[in-house]
C-alpha cells in the first residue's frame, strides 16, 4: 500500500520540551504537513527525517516522536514557540502548518422506527446479510468489551481484508476482542502534549471506555440483538444496532477534557490502513476553512480510499449557522425524534399539569403527597450568592437549610442537566424541575437523574415561575409515567440539532439528513453510572442518551448495510441514496415540525430529510462524485493550489474547473443558490447535475419541479431515458429570482425541490435559494 501513497500525507505528532520565560512565547502544538514531493532520500525512515528537519529549524535539543503514520499524511505535529512555527512555515519542504484544535463529543426502538425488517426474504437487512463482512470504525471514547451488544455468536470468520488488531493493556487483555470487535486502539499523545499525563485513577490509557459515549455510539451502529434491554426499567424491549453483523473497530481519541485533532488524525490514519469500510465520528468543533480543518483533511483521505465517513452535525441548535463537520465529502447528520418518549409531568398546587420528560428509577416521591416548591434563583434558596448561580443550581449555590425536603426549580445552562440534580440532592432537596431557557424552546431530553426530577419546556418553566409568584404556599409533585409508544407527531427535528445554512460553504446544504437522535437506548459500561455524575453508583447495561452523536452512528450503520448490498457504490453514491430517498413528512402525514418552536421545519433544519433505509437500498438514480470533482469544487471556491494540495494531496489545475462553472456545480444531491442582490432586480444561476442509473434498465424519468416561493425554476431536459444500468445522463437546472426588499446585512431563504420519477422510484433533491442584501 505504501508504494501507492506518493500523495498521501503522513502525520507525526512530535512534542518538544521548551523552556520559556515570557507568556507571549508559550509553546503550542501545531500540525505540520510536509510537501509530498519531498523525499527523505538520506534518511532510512520518515521519523529520522522529521527529527532532522525539526532539529535544524529549532533551538531545542530534546524531542520525542509521539505518532508515526504511514497511510494518509506526510508530515508531523509538534509543540512549537511562535518563532519556531514561523521558521518551519517558511521551510521549502513544509506544505502547511496549523494549530492543533480541541474538539468535543456531540452528546432499541430506532431500527423498528426506521422500518428495518428483521424477518422475511427481502429488505435491506436481508440483502446485506446484516452487514456481516463490513467493518465500521468508531472514533470516540473507546468501547466496553465483552458487552452483550458486542458478542460474536454465529458470526463468520474475520474478513480477510482486515489488517488491524487490538492493542492489549492491563485492563484490556487480548481476549477483549472477538469476531465482532476486531480492532481497538487508543491515541492520547496529542491530548497529553497539552494537558499533561492522563490521570489513570480517573480514566484509563487503553481502548476501554470509561465515559460511555463510545460504547453507546458503537452499539447504535452495529450492536447485536439483545433481548429484554432497558434503562432503569424504561424503554424495555430488544436493543439492536443498524448493522447487527457488521464488525467493529474502536479508536479511542476522546478523554476527559476533549479530543485533539492530532489524535483524531492518528485514528483516521490507522482506520484507513486497517481496512475499514465506514468511519463514524460523533465529534465536532469550530467551523474553519477546509485546509485548516483536520477532520475535513482526514475525511477526504478516507473518502479517496473509498471509505464512507459520517459525522454528527453538532448540538448547537436551534440557532441558524450552527452546523459543523460541513465538508461535502462528509455525510453530516442531524437529529430527529422517534415515536417513543418518557413523560414525567409536574402537577402544581393549582391543579395545573406541566408536561415534562424524565428517566428515574426510584425511590419515588410519596404518591399523593404535594411537596413545597421553590425557585433556585430566589434570595432564600441562594447560599450567599447573587441568585444567578443558584438559579442554575451550580455546585454549592443552594442553601441546604432552605431547600431541604423541597422540589427545586432550576434553570438550564452552564453545568450538565444531571449535575444540577446532584446539586439539589446534596442540598437535601426532595426533587428537581429543570426548565428550558428561551433559546432551548420546547425541546425536551430525558435524563437518568439521581433524584426525582423532570425537564420542562421554556413555556412550562414560565408557568411554574408565575405560579411561584402567585401562590402563598406553592407546592408540586412529579408524576412519572414510564415509557410511552406511538407518539405523534414523529419524527420531529430535535431542538438541539444544529441547523444550516452551511457557515463555510453556503453552496452546499448541510446537514445532509437527520436520523434518530433523541432518547436513544444503547449499550453502556456498567462501571459508569447512567447519569454520568461521578457519585452515581447505579449500574446498567444500557443507557438512554440524546444528541447528534446518537444520530450519526445510525447513518454509519445504514451506510454499512448499503455498502454490503451494493459493493460497487462509492461513498458519494451511498450518501446520495440516503438523501434522495429521505422523507420530510411525519407519522400524521404532515411536514415535520421543529421541536423548539412547534412550527413547520425546513431544509435548513433537516437537509434532505429523515433517512429511509429500505428505500435507500433501491434509489433508482444516484449523484456520484469523484475525488477530482471535489478538487474542482475547491478550485471554484478560490482555494489556492497549495491549499487544495493540503486537503487532497493532489496537484490541481483550476483553469478548466473555473471555466466549467461555480462551486454549486459539484454533483451534490441537493442544490443551493446564493444571490447577492447588489441592486439587481433580476438574478439567475444554473446547476449542472449528472445522475447514474442504479435502478432498472430501459427506465424513463420525468421531472417534477416544486420551486421555492417567488422563484422560477426550469430543468432541461424534462425527461431522462436510460437504456442500461450504470448509464449516466445530465440535466441543467436554471433558477431565477427577483429582488426583494431586505435591510442591509440581512438575508432570506426559501426552499423547494426537484423530483425525478419513473413511476417506481422517486429521486428528490432539495433546492435552497438564499437572497442576501450586502452591507
């Protein structure tokens, strides 16, 4: 493989011991990419070469190489002073240099809700043999070996293509792996370069998961069938991942304080070398240009090697422009609800019922008893503070003498939701009601609380505060109602799910799709309490979590099933199948709503829509994209040839790409037109798209246009006649818009769709049009 990697970048992580006396020269870790045309001719290994390269450009005599890679990167990362960084950046062998970045995690009934059939002679699970020969890499917090969800009963031999292995440690012996969990590695050097040595009394330097997040996401993607699964008696039933027979490889990169790019890149490098088919990454951070985005760079190399990469969209919703992991070669996944919830309502002394959500296994409040109700932000509840800290129920902020035996209303924010409950419990409170802030809206997340507690929406929180001001002796109780199935409407776009538009490239709609991400039951290490609070000593084999972190592995598992059913499909074809068959209506037959507002949602919220696995298996047509198409896309974004090489390891000739059109002409399954008004009364643009027939030979597709309101959209030709499977045909889309009155610096967005159908298949592409008024 190494002989074919001339243009693959090799990453090393190198830490230097630097003594400095001024704060301005404090060293930082940088990721340094070496020009792929540079060759270490006089050194026996890349390691020797980089050590020499660094020693001739720094005054440091002591250096330690932490990571050596041989698959996708040619370069290294090092802790450098500003002067050292400047010196290296001007070296002729250095292609690029950018700082290491800290990222964070984006924290079973879902297979049934998605329509995956476990019986019968057809369907995606049957056609793909449940994903048996595919390998899914989960880059996360590690994994819990020997969990029921990762048993290898009745699995065939490990695929012969697999080149990886399991790293054994004292708490992760070789027997931890089997024919299901076939790879496990950990990467901590980048993390330790900034944070110092890992405290192994708190977390372990091994692939073992001491957080729970990685175990949870891995089992969503590929957990085996486990009967009678539940969390504290809630969501009782069969737990299963999307691809129950797919093999798993865990790459631990996230630690107590987060996940560093240099370690994430190490995991990408290892996963590609090991021979995975899918990479699942429920991690994100600040959106930056692609040539400075380590995840985008690593994901491109994976995509170039034929590996499907899915990543979480982020939990910054419901605000606009919050979506992360936006590179077009990454499938970006937002979160929706399923038709199950866990009601736990607040009953006030005035008989009013405030709907809430919670998972609590007892001991319960005394049935029929009403408890004194207080607001954490009141002057009496505050433990000597100004009321702000106590309103949020931060550590040590509540006066135990006042809150003892009472139900405390806490505002959401700053500390975790379950940590607030621990604060109330420590202060002697009998229970807690957690109220959303205005920004959170009405979206509710069920948490495994350490005391009787429930979450209510912003309107419910306001109603409770009003009652507190009006009642002389306010009282309340919490009524836990267990698990409720058949909830309508569903799916709903989760309040926390990050929204578009794409802050880096508005010509590409992000997120791509949404998948189940609210209150998802999946595997959990029994060494970690279900609330995640250190004092929680309860044990459970399964836990219920929410986040786009949970949505992402749903799509990762589905991608493995699709790859197994269609081995010839590229990562772009798999994403296209998921996008063009996605749906936007709920189980009432109406357009999906936004959980935060209760209003109708849009392309900005859900992208192409909610994934529909069975339809994705037979999409009819796909929009395929090659690595060189992505190079043309970057050319049309005016990236320099050097920066394009940083991302793609390819030498770009942008002259042809720029003659051919604009960035929106990337053969993406969605379309996005961005118009700057500049006093123009009429504006127009065009898109060229090419579809590949993966359905029936001799099929004829007719177009249906649903233009955004006030826009004129035409498609030529209006009919596509295919003679064979694999045939490609192109069409032209023209979008015309008229100027509308907007204040300087503002914009408006409208969406529609373009639908091709042959009577059997329906291939839908969302169309987003943005009108911007410059300052």
